[in-house]
C-alpha cells in the first residue's frame, strides 16, 4: 500500500465503494490524484463530484 492509497481512502465522503470504483477506472491512487476534477466527473459520474472540490494533493518525495 502506498501513501497515495492511504490518502485516497481518507477522502471525506468517498467510502470504500467509491475508492474501489476509482481504482478500477484509473488503475492506481496516484493516477486518481493526477487526474483533473473535470476528468474524474466525466469518467466516473456525478456521484464522485465531491472530489472536484478537493484541495490540491502534494506528493512529498519518498525517503530511500
């Protein structure tokens, strides 16, 4: 599990079914966060419109 996976599951109002749907459409949580709000609404429908109001997601560099 990546930090993006965890961040996706913590989105308010999304729920586990929404996470599963987004993961099936985009393939990864990182791809979901890289998508624009408009693209998410177009590809996943108005039920996920709440993500269009999300604040920017900043990806922090990973420690090695």
